[in-house]
């Protein structure tokens, strides 16, 4: 496995070196790399491009027959790097230091895709011939709602229960260096709030209505709001991040007449989009009764349903067996704060799916500066993924 371990590190670094930030969204170059690697391993590869440069790489290693199909899904788009001054390393170098691979997307989740590919190569080198199909889908657009990624694949028949028996999404499921399974994930609701004011000369602010200040009142109040919900045994309570994007103002000497803000709300099973909108609008209505100058509209922009499977599902049992073989300890379920593509697979395609990948949720700095993935965890997951494919598909 030593040569494959080196190849796994090299492949992860190679993927990190190809920027695939979303926004703006362009997976065309990295799809070429992934497609080439998978073709070299005997996979049939199809590129699905719902929009120019938004490319999904769908690879199928066809089995001998009479076996089940297992899907490994991972997204190769990343969040933007942000201000490079906050990074201590080049975000696109793929630097290896102190047992870690640094760079944007290393943990979220190019390292997971590399683990999937190396798992397939290990099976090839071992001479294993699967009975069922092994699928690897490297997908676009997870970071901005999956409109051109997994959601598109599910809604357009590329990923269905007839084609896939069970699936792993390579999102981080390591916590403080120990492997868990994320059998439940929170969903999300993104909202756009538009506040209208009245423009005036900034030397006479009382003549106008400052849309930015009124937006501040709304966002600060929403920040203190606690949504109604039924507690979940694994997942943290719902959260709201008000004003993740804010746009307002026209010129330095004009009282701003318009302000727009985005809110990111993370939800748990049992919560609905309709109920969330009701609560947010009720907060704004309450403020308006105190201050009639507040004029705001709320519009939902993106919705991901929360996702959950039972630990009695065979998928979890397969993972449990593989983790025991590779690490020697028992796999247990755990929740986390984020959302991911299991939502579309489980809720829409009705494919049992869970988040299960080598990134460390607490330590690796995903969505922040100096993101990294350890060298050891992707290697562990290559072995785990390979064992799961063998048990699920048959040999």
C-alpha cells in the first residue's frame, strides 16, 4: 500500500492545485483530471454539464453481474479562498507539512475524492472483480446549493434508486482524529431580505430613511431569535447566521434607499421552509410595529432538506465492519453543524446515504484559511471505501 499511499498524497495535491472556487463556479479543469484518472482504471466516464463549465464526472466500473451498485459521491467545487493575507501557506500549492496536506479543498473534499479513486486502484491491483457496479460521481456546485451538481443529477435521473442501492458522500466525518459516521445532517434555508428606505442628501439624514440601518435592526434581532423545533438526538439545534452577504448604499453622500442581505439558516428534521418563513416574517412584523419606517420583504433562495438514515441500515453496518477492520475500534454515529448532498440522495432519490469522509470537522479549517487534511485519514478511507465496495457489490 506504500506506493498507493504516495499516489494518494500526490493526487490530492494535484487536485488542490487546480482552483475550482464556487463562486464563480468552474469545474471544467478538475473534471478533466478526475475523468482521466478514472478512465485509466477501466471506468466508463460520462461528463454531465448542466451549464457551461459546471461539470459533473460520472464514472461507472461495471460489475460482472448479480451484484448491487454502490455510489461514492464527492464534490470538487470549493468555497473561495478569501483574503490570502490570512493564509500562512499558498492555498493552491498543496503543501505537505507535519503529516498534513494544506490547501483549499484538501479536506472539503478533494481528499475524499482521491480516497475513492485510490480505493478503486487498490481493488484493481488486488485483482478483485466486483459483481455489482462501483460508481464514483465527482460533482459540481455543492457549495452554492447543488443546482448544477447532485441535485441536478437526482432530478434528472442520473442517480435513482433503480441505479444505486446505497451511497456514501465524502463529507468530513472525522472528529479530533477519530472516524465517525454522519447518519444525520442538518438541512438549510437561505433567505434574501430586501429593505427599502428613502434616499436623501446625507447632510440631512432625517429627510431620508436609511435602509442599511433598518437592515441592521432586523439582522441583530434575527441573531437573537431561537426557532421552534423538536430536539434531535444527534444534531445541534437550528442556527441562523444573519447577513452572510450584505449589499447597500449608492454613494458616500446619499442616505441609502436599498439594502439586501442573505441569511443562512441550518435546520433539523421536522422543520419546514414554510414554518421558517413564518417565523422570520413574524420577527420583522414585530419590529415594524415598533418602527413603521421598516419596509422589508423576505424571499427564500435555496432549500436543502435535512437528511437521516437509521443505524439499522445496511449501509451503516457495512461502514461499521470496514472501520473495525481498518482501525480496530467501533464506528458510532455523530451529528455536526453543516449540510451536504446526502439531502438529495436520501430525500429525493430515496437512496440510503450518509456523510462519511476523511476531513476533520473540528480541526481541518474547512471554509477558512490554512485548510488541511491529514495524510493518514484519506489512506484509512481508501481502505474503508474498498472494503465497503467489496461487501456491498460482492466479488
